[in-house]
C-alpha cells in the first residue's frame, strides 16, 4: 500500500519520505546517491552534506569544584575536537544553555567521544579531562532518527549520558594532541628507539604501550563489573549530561553573496588613512 501512495506524491515528497525512512548509514548513502543521479538531491537537504549537531542541555551530579568545559569529536577522525564554553559547577543542575557543537559526519565514525575537561585558566594544553563517555555510532543513528521524526519535541533524540572518571595516565594522553603540533609522535618514537638500540635496551613502541593500557583497562572494567554485581561497586562517574543528537545540513546559503554583505564600519576598506 505504501508503494501505491507514492504514485500520488510529488518527486520532492517521495524523496523526503525515502530519506526519513532510512535507518542506517548505508541506506542513507544509497538514497543520496540515487537522488543525486536523478537530480533531486537539492530537494532533500537531509541527505546532502551534513554535520552531527550535539545540543548540550543540562549537567548534573558534577563531582568537581573546578570550572569545566566539554570536548567532542568522532573516532576515527582527523578533525580537531569541538569545544564548548566554560561552565561553573553547582550543587544542583548546571544549565548548559542549549549550546551546540557540530561534528563532521560522513557515516564512517565508530564512536562519538565526549569529554568533560577541567579548566585551568592558562594554557589549553594543561587542561586535563575528568570525565568521558563513548557513544557507539549505532546508538547515535538511533537518536538521530528519533530527532528527525520529532524535530519539535526535545525529548526525542535526547539522552542522559554518564561520564566516567578518566584515569590520570589516560588524561595525560590528551597533551599528545598539542605535542604533535611541535614534534610529531613518530619522530619522538624514532628518537627513543634509536637511543634504546644504542644502549641495548628495549624501549616499547607507542603501539605496544597502547595495547598494554587497553588490556589493563579491559581487566579493570571486568573487575568493576564483578564488584557491581556483588554490590561492592561505587559511583565512578564525574557528571551526567543531557545531550540531543541531530543531523543538520551544512549551510552554504551565503557563499555566493559575499559581495552583498556590508563591510564592518571600523574596517571599511574604502576609507582613506
């Protein structure tokens, strides 16, 4: 019966309904490719170039007395994390003002990572994450579909996420992001390996260290799960945050109208010095 109804729809209506019914990345990409071939992709911006919008709503049960902000990015990905503004902790819920963070979304990410980062007030490279949550792409796609079907109801596409405490050695790895800008990690590893070879010492590579840390982390997770089942577990989360997930089109509306936008008066290029 749904096929019969589509005969009475305009091409734009049919394309829109096809986009809404997509439930996976592969489905969405197939529909986008088909619509592009028949010239209807511009009629359905939902399947054109898009970004993942995270709307930060509230934070609660904050376990730090320091100011904090949030970082979000996709993995795997080469892009720099998107940062929120700085917030102050309070005894109750913290209003995050519906601030939005937009992340590139091509459908290839396996996780969206959200960090709560302690604000030191000096250099960003000295700030350390205190809480982390990893949202698998399958869950993100579910929330996106909810928000698409109910765009005006904030309850849909929104979830409360628990950010677990980040161990110090994991938090220190964040600084590698800034170190690589000065000395790429592969150069640093090569220097250490050469020193080790000359002195007869085996210096483990970064990959070996990462593997060992992951194994230890998995063992600690299993141990924590056993304690929780036995009733001996304790709360290790740093805060809870309510976040809405949406896919929104990239906006290029003003790219062709740059000449129509007024020059700032204090920088008017036509003024003579």
